[in-house]
């Protein structure tokens, strides 16, 4: 199966920047987007052969995730066991042999002023994923808003302790991986530097490839041997993030 994930930074905006063309050419079985910044029904996009599921924030123009899939899921869950549902950050679809969890993790914000909420969210997310993993393999994708190791961002030394590269945020990803999940990209490319999925709009960061890898596909470790490819589509524009992909036998 082929999966794509992309933080579009405004779905209605990216629809005018080639999104539909990339969506069609990708041919994904499941296509997840984050930061839709809209309510369901506000975007004119209904691809033939796909069902669409949205989880929007209560606050208009903020956050939000959506999942497009060729096959109808067995069940759909928003939020994390009833928590963290108002910001539209987590959408879980269940299939016969796996779960797919589309996630947009909260940004810790300048001076880490939202770090406490971020830590609470991380613990709830990990609990949700571990509970699902007891039943069948889990794939989690999306903008996890953290670069895990120094290889995952251009200017690591200057950013230690910054939002997205704080010890606390990186530690939570350590905890999640230790709970039985595998970073699909690093599994296949353990030493590949310069592979990023997000670039600031400032200082020609994308042109200079001064980026961060903060968009992921994590897979239950027991299914990691079924991973066939992990991609970063850095040549696809339209957002400050680029799409990432996974192919796995399920």
C-alpha cells in the first residue's frame, strides 16, 4: 500500500498551487494532510474514487487534519480517547489489518511557552498508539513538529533548545520509538543528511536547503520489515512543508 502525508499549511491555498495534480500523480491508497485551516465543506476537492474524512479545529482557520482513502475504514476516531479533540489534531482510521493515525502535533511556540501542553499531548498520543498497537499494526504519519537528531536539521547546534529541537520534545519522540515504533525513513536511510521536509519562508531557506525533517511515517516495529520505501518529495512545492511517503505491505 502507498501512503502520502503533507502539511499543506492551508488546504484552500494549496489547491491553487498544484495540489490536485500531485494528488493524482501520487496515486496513494491513503493520503493524509495536516494544517487544513478550514472546516469540512470549505474546500472544493472531491477526488474520484476516494472518501474524505476531516477533523477540524473549533477555532476557524486553525490546525485541522484530513484523510483521503480509496477504501472505507471500519471505524473513525477523532482526538485521543476523547481528549485534545477541539484543535483538530488527530484522526484515526481503522482497517482490517492496520490503523492509520493522521497527526498534527502542537508547536511548542517561541520560548517554549506551550511546552507543558505539548508534553501532555505527547503522553496522550503515545498512550493512544500503544493501546491500538495491542490489536494490530499502527502507522502514524504527519507533522510531529520535532527534528529527532542533529542529522534531521541543517543548523543543529544553533537550534538546541529551540521549539522543535528542545531536549523535552526530542525525548518524547525517543519514548514513542521505545514503545515499539520505527521511523521508516531512518530505517532505510540511517545516515542520509540533508533530507528535510520543512523550510522557513525566511532567508531563502528552501533554496539553500536549510531545513528540518519534522514530517514522519512511524510504523509499529513488528511490521517494520514490511516497509518497502520511504520518500521525501522535496521537489514538490505549494507549502512550507513538502510531502512524505511510505510504501508498505499490509
